[in-house]
């Protein structure tokens, strides 16, 4: 029974990290009895893992979770090796640069920075996007295990904008294109006023562990003309980080030719 309670608490924390809300809303979405959910939320709030807004009664992630998350970042070997290349990319690209990991069915930014220090809505740390929307998530999905891709495509796919690809057949074609060319580029499929490019980061076992993404405003009249250079640069940055992780690209080409 205690283990079941721990599992429920962890599920609640994971849910609220993406979908803050009131006790009744969270209980409905998770299919848990209100009394059980209220008891779990109260314990998590008391422990500092959640925070409840006294005016709206909405639950959000608390200080204790921030402390745990900060410890994760401080001891993240991939991110720490990537940071120098990301900081340089901010200056060279003049775009919003993100370093992104896959967490379950979402893409989560571990790093986001702009040379102008002006971030677009929903590009700051903490936002979770479905993997099929945006170049950063599509890269992570394209290089995921085949069984995971099939499972993901069998689920309902959220349409964030009119340009979000939600048709499984079309999305499979997009993922194959990404694997062939080694990068992804999307426009107006996450937010109607943005475009982005992203490339995969490989580790020493030839596994994609993250993606590097550049995000720009579509209203920037120079962003379209810079597109080829941005694609070249994002691939260079991703390859540099991969090299720092001791990736050997030769093994990938050898497998492709076998």
C-alpha cells in the first residue's frame, strides 16, 4: 500500500509539472477519487513539493522540486559538456538557442538563451511540448526506438496550430526525412509566429540523447535568408557537443552501409 502511495505521488508531481490545476481538475484528469487526490496533494504541499495558490487553489510545483531539479542540472554530464558550445551558438546564431531532452512523450528545454535576452512566449525553461510539434521534438522522436515511435503515433496527437502535423503517415515521412538529412526544420507548427531548426546530439553509444534548436521570429525579414546558414550552424553545434560526448560518427555510416 505504501509503494502504491509513492507511485501515485510521483505520478501527481509529473502531471502537475505539465498541467497545474485545482484538486478536482487534477483528480478528473488522472482518474483518481477526489478524496484520495486531495490527501495526496495536501501531503505533497506540506512537504514543499507542491505549492497551492491561496486565491485560485491551483497547485503548481514547489520549492523542494526546484531544489531536486537544480541538483539534476548541476550533475548533468551531457548538459555540462554542451554548455560552452551553446553559449557560443547564441552569439553566432543571433537566435534563441535551446538544448532539449526527451522526457516521456514531451520535449523539455534544459537550456534556453537569446543574444538579445528577449525570449518568446513559451520558449523559457519549464515548457513541455509534444514531440511531434517543433523541430526540437521531431528530432528526438525521429531517432527514438522504433517501438516508441509506433506507440507515440498510435496516440492522439495535439494540433497546436493549423500547421502542426498530426497525421501519422505524414509524420512518419517527416521523421524519415529528418533521419536522412540529419536535421529538422519547421515553421508555425508550435506558435504561428516562429520558425525553428534542430539537430540531434549523439552519445558514445550512437544514441540521440538531446537536440540543439534555434528559434526565430517569422516576422524577422532576414531570418528566411539566413536559413541555410542556420541549418549549417545548428548541425555544427550538435556535432561538436556529440564529439565532446565521445561520439564516433564512423559507426553510424558503417551501419548505414551494411
